[in-house]
């Protein structure tokens, strides 16, 4: 079948959150034409596949695209949310991205969107894709660059089956199927200790399941972030800025890695589910103190490594086995979310790789990359502003992330245009905190000065901690 020819300045593979944030900034900063290709039927990437009760892990105020607010800016008064700023639901996020596409991108006349299409080119010079529905083929001439927005490949249980063996007769479902439950089970086994595992446990508890009937298989205890410490707005200024200052001061004062985490916990900057168990994971997951108290109601936590197999009467793990009930509902939450990536450049010849350049902030990172693409020309300089920030896995990644973050932030501040853009970017968390600060707010300005001074001392201390990482 002959391929339909298309010409464009930028070809974006993917229409997930990062791709949308990138295109939004590119549209605002340039006159470029853009083609977006995605396998889903609507924009939003992994949000199309997420479980029905999923919510953002960060305030809606700093998620989405720069040019359009997400949510109402109100606080959530439900019990678990403690009156903190709202977290958009998955359905709200999908609706938001659909509005961005249909009300902003497409009416601009500069974006062409091809949903339900698969890119099959070589990512170098042969750019082609085809419709998963009609089979129509397209050949794309890319005048400027290819934008690869597929690196995150966020894994969710509904699209990634368990890596362990599930024998016949075992009731094992992805997290997405929990709301489809139509009769009580004598027991519930949650497999996975990441944010999805936490959400599964909270959903069960909030739906009246007795904690004693929940078995939580936790391969790695995680360090968690107190959601109250990462709030936008002037009313959260003291706690947010004070918390960042406390983190930097911990870096400066720590004489070892264990001492660093002890200081971070003592300052309320990191939390753990069981204070007697040393965490071996860090994934930027956030919880409220109320959610943490709920999770601590679950006593049957199994720490025997990853699941190898679920049989009708037992679960085989890396370090042993436990009994299970054939009537129990096993809930798979073991998908690894964002994969570990090899070191790579954001700007690599004719390709732009949408990577994280700010800690656990994929949409802000993508928007910043688009600004750099729009205003700089030398790729060495462009990559200096966009050094890759590691995807967190283990606790020491907290140190690596801050080292990369602080290096990037320092360089951003030295570029007049980029520094000005940051002050106007609603996706940049600090902007949401300091927005509206007046010269008469002397106490808050003094807090910012203390933050700046502690940040510089932390930057000087980080190499010693990095050297201690085995």
C-alpha cells in the first residue's frame, strides 16, 4: 500500500502528558508545525490505562500544560486529603488533555494529531506510521526534529501482566479490576509496595475491608514524602520553603548516608510505613499523615522479596513461601511504573528525548525542554541546561536526584530568558509557591534567602555523599 506523504517541522511520537506539555510550550514559543502520533484513542498516554480510582500524586496546580490550569485550585476536604490542595482524578486528567488537544492544539492549525496509530520508522531518517484501525500508511518528512516521548513507557497493571506465575484456580486481578468486585472475599492479597500497592490498600480500607483480612506483600519498604510538604500557594509557603531548607541542611550536616536519612526523617521530610524497618526503595511517592495511619493498620506485611508464583494454597517468594486461600483475591500491583533508562542526552542530533530534568516532574521537564529547543541553538549548551535526572528506585537515588537537580537549577538561573520563563511557568513547583510574593513580605523573603544559602552549601556537600554511594 502506498504511503501518504506528510511534511512537518516536528514529529512527536506519543501524546501522553509529557508530549502534551512539550507541544504546548513549543506552540507558544515558536511558529513550528507539529505532527503527533499515538497508539491510544485519545491523548493522555498511560492515563488511558490507569485504574479507575487513580489520582495525581502531586497537586493539580502544577500538572498538565503551562497554558491551561488543571482543576479548580481548591482544597480537598475529604478525610484522607487533610484539606490539602486537590489531586485530579484520572478521568479529570483525561478530560483535561482532550480539551487541550481539541480546544487549543488542533484549532491552532499547526498541530496534526493521529490517534490509534503506530510509529514504525527507524527514529533516524525513515519516519513512518500506520493506522491501527484502517491500516493506512504515512511517510513523514521531518524538517527539524523527531521528538521521542516514549521513554517513560509508564507501566500500569492493566497493560503489563504479572512477571510471576499464576496457577489455574487462583483469583489474581490487576488493580483496575478492584471496583468490579461483586462479592466479599475472605482475604485480599496486595502484591507490590509502590504507589499502586499503597492505593490498593487504601481503597480496600476505605471500602470497609477489615485490616486483618489484608495481606500486603512488600518486596521493598519505601521512603515516602509527606504530601503536606509539597503544597502550592502562599498559605503553604512556610512549610514548603522550610521543608526544602531542612533537606538542604540535612545534606550539609550529614556525616554518612544513614545519618542523612535519619536527619531527613527527623525533620519530617521523609516518612516510612514501619519505623522499625529500614526502607530499601524510594519512588517519590506521596502520602498524607492520615493515609499513613491507615496503612499502619495493616499488620500482615510480608517481606520475603518478590513473588515468584501464586499457587492455589501458597505464594512462593524469593526468600520463602506463605500460605494463601484459594478464595482470596490477589491484586497485582507489581508493574514497575517508569523504567530505569540508560544515560542519554535530551538533544541528540535530530532527536529530542523527553527525559526528566527535574525531580519526578515529567511535564515540567518536557515544557522546559521545549523552551530550550525554541531559544537555543548549540546542542552542547542545550544539553547542559537539560541534564538527565535519574529515575528514583533506591534510597540513594534521593542524593543523585538532588545533585542533578541543583546542577540544572544553577544553570537555569544563569540564563536570563530561561529564568524569566521559570517565573511564569505554572508547572515549575517553586513558581506556584512564591507567586504573588510582595516586597513587603519581609519574613518570607528572609526564608527565601535562607533557602538560597542552604542550597549553595548543599551543592558543595553533595559530592562527598555521592562518593559514599557504593
